[in-house]
């Protein structure tokens, strides 16, 4: 998602506040998706490792039986990572669409708020301009609701990867335990366990960075939504005064 939110040249006060916070929200979303850029590569590395471990388990005969079962669990986790990756790609597309809609909505809000300032006063012209601005603000709030839902889905995907990390770590620990009783195959199994732990550490770094970005995005999104709703309340109050 490479959309940058540059401040509009003469953006008006209410729109300016929304625009500044929207820039931070979209930046956090970009950071979260960027954090998972290597997820497919790590999943492939785990898949290859599980295949090699299964071959080693076959060579070990009865002493490799438990390791063979553990490699099957690993492949299930790899499949889960692949599914999460597909879901994130779809989510990235939705978030990109929301970003574009937010940018367009801010342009409309800026235009209508400038019209309000130009008309001034509380006559019919001002009322029409305020209604147009209110409609643009309502559309912006709806878009922000959609973006908040997308951030929530991203948070759930992040937790799903976190669960895979935890389960992969347990598998690596169990393989290391099995290695201690594998006799001449100990070194081979221990190498598998150590390699898996290295991949798990890489996934943890990925999760930590993504989780921080998602938390920030969720906080910014909620604050931004409240700001939009406050703007709508102000506009409703203005209309009641103007129509009185």
C-alpha cells in the first residue's frame, strides 16, 4: 500500500484535523503489512525443513517415529501460514481501496468547507454549503468504520500468526527432546530443532513489529472516528441554529 497522505495546501481547520490523523492511521497500516512481507518465505522455509526432517526421521526408523509425527504437525502450520498470507493479500487490497476513498473524501471535505468559509454567515447559501460538507463528513465516517473493521481483521490475522509461532516453538522443543534419545541421529534432529527455533525467532520479530503497528492503527482509527462524529455533531448544531 504505497498511498501517501500529503497535507492539502490551504486545507480548512476541521478537515485538517481529520487529515493529519488519517495520515498516521494509513502509515501504521502500511507498516503492519510491510512487517509481514517475508511471511511467505518463512512459511516455505518451514515447509522445506519439515520435509528434510521427515526424511531424517525415516532414516532413524523407530527412533524417528515421534519426529515424523511432529513434522506432519509442522506442515499443517505451514498450510495455515499460507492461508493467512492469502487472507492478508485480500485485506491489503481492501485497505488500499479504503485509503483511496479516504483521500478522495478529504478532497471533497476540503472543497465543501472552503465553500462554507467563502459563503459565511447563516443564510441559505451557508446552509447549503454546510449540508454538503455534512454529507461528505458522513461518508468519511462510514469509510473510517470500514477501515476500522479492516484493522480489526488485520489484528485477528496477526494473532493467528502468533498462535502458529507458539505451536512451532513447542514442536521445536519436542524435536530437541526426541533428539536426546535418537542416538547417532541426535545431531541431525538437533539441527532441525535449532533451525526451526531460528525461523520461530524471525516470526516473533515480525509479530512484534506488526502488533505494535496494528495497536497504533486501532487507536488512531478510533480517535479518528470520534473526531468525525464530533464534526457531525457540530454540523447538526449549526443546522438547527440556521434553520431556527
